[in-house]
């Protein structure tokens, strides 16, 4: 079945540090890939997405590139801020396309200190 | 457009009681999804609706769970005879069409004592 694997957390960084959060997936076919973010006390929000191989999703300084050859969708940001502290989830949509349900990774908590 | 809303935000109940949660999707969104999230895990798919039709249910959804979307707008998720293992965050999401971005509500946190 489909699955998403995220690197173990939590991650603690100083402000302005470079961020990489690893995500790999297993799926038959060609899923769309997503990063969702959950800020403290809030619901899941879409951060960025990519729908086909080599696409790059970007938003709020975050980027991720759909790498079919390595089945990866790593999240990067060049300079994190305290306000980026949140839980980050990598997800894929069902590539069969019938129901578009999302399969999520376990999530990783990012804490950014001033 | 106020986004996806869920009610209640928190629910504490005793084992064996029935609970019902409500989800109001973004208006005009045809698809509505329910997910469950336990501590330290990502959300897991439970079921989804296309308008008023429930088209798929996960194996996670035991016979004690039932979901409805009677007029193709809001949806309810009922858990009968709750068990401590039902304690989780229940998330609702909606999308305009298949394959489109899913927008999530704030969730209902259930604690079964």
C-alpha cells in the first residue's frame, strides 16, 4: 500500500538556520505530494504541493522538489524564523485517483529558538 | 468563506457513551473527508463523501462508527459505545473536486475516560 516516511524528530534550530526535513514515499503510480503544517492550536494548513515529477512547490520561503527517481519530497528553507515553529506533515494523494485520500507521514516538530 | 468548521472542538465522555461530531465544509465543496489523528501520528483516512454519497470507508472504521452527509452539505460522525481507544483528534477536510487541495478544519479532540 501507499506510505510516507518522515525523518525522526523533533528538530530544534536557531533563527536563520537552514532547514531540511526529509520525506520519502512508496506508491504505485504517480501520486501528488504535499507538505502540510500545523501551528500550535490550529488546524492543518497546506504549505505547498507538487503534482508531477521534477515539479517544485514553494510557499513562504519553503521549497520541495518531487524526485521520482529517489521517491522523495524533502522540505527546505534557507533561513527559518521563530514563527516557523510547528509540526510538519508530508503526505501523498492516492495515485489511483478514485478517492484522492491523503496518506500522511508521522509528522515532525520543528522548534526555532531566537 | 469561513473555511471548514467543526463542532465541538473538545469532547470528554465516559466509556460506553455515544458521541456525535459535526463538520461544515467550505460551501460548494463537493468532497468531504474524515480523518483520525492519534498522538504522535499523522492523520489516517476514515471515510469520504462525494456530495451526499459515502463512497469509501477505511477498515479503521468499525461498525460502531457511522457517518452521514444527508444534504450534501454538513456531515456528522457518530461513535457508538465509545472505547478508550477511540480517544483521538477527528479531522474533517473538504475539496472542490477530486484531486484538488483538501482544506482541513480545526478538529474535534475526543477523550474517552
